[in-house]
């Protein structure tokens, strides 16, 4: 978690209104937000800051949020950071494609703020649960 103990969520969307709405909802729910409007800005931000969660649109002004997710998952320092897609994309098979790229959840725009916060909470717990399970398995292995 970030120094402030508030989970840091990186939000990537090329629509300023959406960035503002998502940031407002998450801030009200107790999360710290950083907003970027391009995949390049998001990649630059993650070079020096490790967010606890990334929320990205699929279509980023002609660029692909799916490719951004794949790029993030290739970085050893970021591979365990959950990526959630928030998009209005009407692409066939988009949910399967978002999961194949490494995405954790897909939420369609316009979004329900309550559902957004619920999915963010779930996504943030996932790495801790997986890490705890791995540690438990390692401990069991050393006892045997």
C-alpha cells in the first residue's frame, strides 16, 4: 500500500469527465487516485510509482488499453498489480479479450459508483489473498 495507507489507484482514460467522475467516487470511498489520459503517461507514472490497482479504458484515443495491460503484466515490479477495465467498448468478445490481456474485472460505462467501489475492493484484496495462499503453501512444503 502507499505511504498514506490509502490504496493508490491509477485511472487511465482519455475522457476528462470520466477521470473526474472515477476519481471523485474513489476518493469519497477512501482511495488515493492518480489520473492519466494516455497509456504513455500511465507507463511513465508506473516507472516511479507502483499503484495498488490500475483502472483503464479499452479505447484510449486510438490506443489500446489491452496493450497497456499486457505491457504492465510484463513488468516484474507491476505484474501482480490488478488491472480493471472500465469501458463503453462495444467490441465482440471484449470481456474475454480483457481477461486474456491480464485484466481482473470489466465494468461497462456508464458505471454504477457502488459497483465500481465494490469491484475495486475485491480487486485490491486479490493479490493479498493469493500472496497469503502462496506463503501458506510454502510453509506447508517446508514442514514436510
